[in-house]
C-alpha cells in the first residue's frame, strides 16, 4: 500500500493544525485523561483513556469522520464507573495510521481485535459504537462474542436495516475527501441529518455548527480512503447473537426507520434490548446526551443481585 510519509494528513501544516485543534478540545476531558498509541500488525492506533485502571474496561468507537473526541460530552459520566478507551478508527479521521488496506469489514474486525488484545489481554470488556463505529462494533461482536461482556449500538450504520436510498443520495458523497466541496451544501445536508440539534438548545446548535466546521476542515487536512459500506446482519445472525446488547436509535433517525428497526429486533432478536430515544435523530448523543448516558450506564451496570449505577 503506497502512501505519503505524512499519511493520513495532507501536509505537515495540516498535521499541526489538527494537533492544535485536538489539544484545545481535549481540555474538556477529565484531568486524569491520557493518550497512548498501540502498535499492531494493522498499524498504529491512537487512544484516549480515562477513568480508574481498576474499573471494568469500556471501549468507544466513534462515527465516520469524527475521531475519539466526539465522546467529549460523555466521558466524564462514563469514566466514573468504567475505564474508558476511546479509539481513533484506523483509516479514518484522527491519529491512527493503517499499514494495510481497509476495504472490508474483516479488515476492521481484525484491526479492532489486535488493539483489544493489547488493551485488555485477559477477561472481557464492553464495547460501544455509534453510526459507523456501531457497525464495526456489531461486526466484532458477531465474530468474537467471547471477548465481550456487553455491547451498546447507537444508531449503527446498517446492522439492523439497510440504509435508506435518501441517505445514500444526501450523505454518500460526504464520505469522500473532496477539498473543494461547498460548505453551504455540507451544512444543508447535515441540517437534514441533525435536524433535532437545530431545534433544540443553544448548546446543541453550537455543537451542530462545530460539527459542520470540523467536517469542512477535515477534508482539507486529511487524505483518506472511502470506508467500507455498512452491511446488515441477516435473521440467522441476529437470532444467534449471544452478547448482551443495547440498541438505541433516535425517533427521527434518517438512515433508516427507527420504528422498523426496533420492530425487526423484537421479532428476530428479542434478547436484544431495543429502545427509541425521543426528540432526537442521528444526533441522539448531542440532543439527548444525558438520557443516552443514563440508559447506557444502567444497561452496563445490570447484573444479578445488584442495582445499576446511577448516571
């Protein structure tokens, strides 16, 4: 696989700009947070860690073109109960650098298994992913169920239902790194996808504007391959799904029908807890951040004879 020495950045200046942005954003993480780089056969993986090392491990996978900092609003509450490892997905925005081509789900599952083997060499861990990261998490759970204690899927790409054609039309091209793309067109597309953010609080609207600005900036900073497209698990796969799983989706989700997704899971995989988050779409971790965190902590903390930890 041929690439420039600064890959995934376009230039030394681009790398410096992204580093400065991350340093500023990381100030909002808990003071005890640290960063690390894990070396595996698939490449270098950048990780943000926080929480007590003795607490149960919880690994976080972000959405496409987001990076580990997308969990900024959630890590303080999550790290109260868990040792958090937030990954930059290999072959995507962030400081992770792939040595091998990332063209199919197996490539991502193998990468993730290599990283998790280093982070948690013994015992089980919990895994949470959103959107593209949720799809990867589901694929991993299907192949390595014994490694996982619990799984949280937040509006995962594909996985439960095929992505709607309207999403392909509006969003598909946004995964391509095109530096000259119109900022206005990008903003209109994200306003459609994150409609609830614009109709919610001032804080949610500010985060929406930040997301638009970040994506526009990232196309200028990174040179990245198109990620593998999310696939759907068939009935047999869901029926045999053995990892305790929480599926959350916003009622106004655009990538597929939230109601149809929950109906399918209740029909073919009743062992999966499937819930709809009100007043949210694909931006459920923005407009309903507190509610999502409460539900996640409640689910992860459940065990026989014990109460779930409070958020």
